[in-house]
């Protein structure tokens, strides 16, 4: 028989009685839990005030440094001539800029004839279009001569094309190649007309043959050129190229590696462009030469050289026999003064002497640049200060207020009567309305049109015109009122915020104490619960003993009844 079951023998539900007695003994714990919850809620309330004060601190910091009162803006009279940017604290004034020369980049022109002629002799019967060194590869299709269509394949020889032209025009137009000039010459019995809207081959443009209105048409320039899509060895360079097993050359002292057998011309050009050499490399097919152009403007040179024993790239491409086309420095004047120069089209204080002002020239001409005070950020910072200040005061008011309902029942907020919260509100109000400057123009917030509404601790910008007047005419006094390192309003608020909501501030200490108090209640409840459990066990043991005695008595009675009952 399980005598721990309530009333099994005695018929008395003693477990319910024990449970009720235990609940009565836990009443002090419930009071402690209620107290603990209040402490935790108060801690959260102070935490929300601290968070609001930290947010206010950000607005205070914006006003604590004078830079907010030295914002500048720049306006340009003719925005097509130049643009301007200005940094805080730049000297205010108006400047007349006259741009007389734009900055340009220096360029190194390699020697003409970098690519060899398409044929060594006038005989082009063995010169195939797809193998000849045309600067522009010829595509298959048709082109027109005197209204007659001439079909061309890339496998045709140049002489074969001349023959097709003659056949198509009935001998009226004939063609030949002049190896001395590396040009084609078309001769007709009358005026030659080239091309039509239906042409599909680029033969005429690749051959640089254009209508001249005469009976003779000659290629505009030499036809031979460098095939940038081919390897260096097969690119039709006028001079054989080698790399001696490990090609290398230098541009502006920066080494560029190459392989004659595996690198294409374009690969090497791309490698130059991606390097730190500071130039853009390209092939000028119109003039059959390589070019290097500085990435930056200004009158600065370009150096290029083969590395001894590392091949002849510079010599083979004609860059070694080139010439420098000097770049220009920007030339300008300010307010009619002497000529000033800049290596780039950006005018900085280094050349102009105007600290904090940067002007970028875009074309020749004159324009004015005016630097003035930009007070919009300062005004917004003051408005943000007011808003954040009110946020702190409103929150404290809500946390400390008491309300009375229609029946006269008073409900107190979490921090009602708390002197720490009330002291913060009082200190905020005292700081806000105290004198912050010795200036005869601005000493208090009221001088700026910032006043209390008379109903609570909040502030309001009651008169915008007063603040605007100080921003326009007394900016230095306004800056001193907020940013003075000793008496400035923002400075003193910052000090107070550090003392209250800082890492070692009074609010932080208050929250730490509340946390400790709430934690201490946990320990008290744990101790009280151990006593309750001991009492519960004692009662349970007593009632089990009662059940045992009751069961024994019933067994004895049953025995006696059975023995003597007759």
C-alpha cells in the first residue's frame, strides 16, 4: 500500500492542506517578486532616459565644435567654364577666374612606318588579302566601282582584285600597287565613282580609296600597318622583333615584360595600360605608328627604353625613334592678377593660394566664384538640439507623472517621486536657461528666439527671425555661445551628460544598483523557498506517519474482528 497517496487509509485529503499551507508560507516571496519586478521596470525606465540622453548628446556634439558654424558654400557664375567646391572654414569672398589655357596630356609619337608595306615590289600577284599587312583586315563581300559590283574573297590576291575591277568595268578602270609609296592607284578613262549603299566588303575603306572626282584615285595613306591581333613575330612590324628569351622594356622606369612568340601586340598594349607607368599605349593606324599618352595632364615628359639583353621592342615598334608632344599646364588668372599654372585642370590652394577652395576648369573663359557662409547646417543643428532636448524632458515627465481617474484614483508612474529623474529634468532646465556667453548680442537661448512654452520643461523656437539674424550677422557670437570651451552651452551640456549618462555617470551607477537589488531578491527568494520546501517535507512526513498508523490500526481491527467476531 502506497501511504504517500493523500487519504488512502485515513480518507483525509491532507495533500491539499499541505499545498495550501505552503502557498501561505510563500506569500512573502510574492511580495519580493512584485518588488523585484518594480525594480526591473524602474531600471528599464532609467535605461530609456539614458538612451534618450545619449541621442541628445549626439546633437550636443554637433554644436560643441565651432566647425558647424564655419560651413561654406561656393557658387559659380558660369557653370560651363568651371565648377567649384569649398571646405569648411574657407575664406569668404568673390573671385574672378580667367582660364586662358586648358591643361593637356603629353604624348609620345613613335616613328611612322611601324608596320611594313603590304608588298616589297609592285608585283602583287602573290599577295593574298588575308595575309597582307593591311592596317585594317579586309572582309569578304562586294564593293562598287563606277556602279559595277566587284565580288571579293579574303583568299583573293591583290592582283586578282585589280583584275576583277577591270573585268567588271569593261576595262574602264584599272588598278595597280605602287611599292614606293605603299599605295594603290586606280586609273579610269573618265571620272571614277567608288562605293554604293549596298556594298558589303570594306575593301575600299581598308585600301583608303575615296572618290576624288577625277579619273585617278590613290590611297590616302600608306596601306601597311601593324596587326595588333597577331603575335609580335607575325604582326607585320617593319623591323624584326626579338625577346632574347625574356623580353623586357621600360616606360617611365616601369618594367614591361613580353614574349615575341606568344604575346599579341594588343596584349602588350593592355599590359602597359594596366601598369604603373602612367601612360595609355595605342597604335595609330592612320599614321602607322605607336603612341604613348600620359594619363595625367601637364607639361611632363615620357621616358621609354629597351632593357639591355632583353630584346628590342622599343626599337622594333618605332617608339625609340619617336618624339614628345609636350602637354600644357592650365593657365589662369584670379582677379586680373598674374598668370598662374596648374598641372591639371583642377585648381587647388597649391597653385591659387586660396585655402579651402577647389575649382575645376572645363573650358576657356571667365567666371566668378563666390564663397559664402552656409548657415543651413548650423540652423538645423540648433533645431535638432531643441528637438532632442525636448525628447529627454518629455520622457522624464512621462516617467515621473501621476494621474487621477474620474473616481479619484491616483496612479503613479514608475519614477514618480524619484529625485534622480527629477534632478536631471531640473538640471537640463537650469543649463538651458543660464547665460552661455559674455557677448552683448547673444547670452541666452531666449536671445535667439528659443523659449519655454510655460507649461512644461520643453523648448520651442518661438521667433525664427531672431535666429536667422544671428546666423546672418552675428555668427561668431553664436558660435561662442554654443562652442566656447569654457562657457559654451553645448560644452556645459556635454560635461553634464558625461557626469550622468557617461560610462561612470550617475545614471549608470543607478542602473547598476537597481540590477544588484533585483539580483539580491533572487537570493532571498531562493533562501525562503528552501525553508518552504523543508516545511513541506516535514508536513508530508507527518501525514505519511498518520496514514501508516491508520493503516496499522485498521489491520489490527480487521484481525480482531476476524478472530473474535463470531
